[in-house]
C-alpha cells in the first residue's frame, strides 16, 4: 500500500475557477448583488447542496 504525499501545511487546495478573478466575472457578481440586495430575508429560500457533486 503506497502512501499519498501530503501537502505542506501552508498550502491549500484551490477549488475556485481561474475565471473567478476576471473583470467579466467581477462585473457579473456586482450586477447579481445589485439585483438581490433588497430582497427581504423572509422571502429567501435556502437549499442545502451538501453531497452534490459537480
């Protein structure tokens, strides 16, 4: 049985897309928050996606 090499403690796995920091994505995020910022909390429906695989 071979051991899997461990990552150093100062490194984290990155689960974000490389596109997340692009200007286009940042603009889309800003537009989204502008649309939803005035929604009252009692009107929100939250989904638990634990266990959902991409």
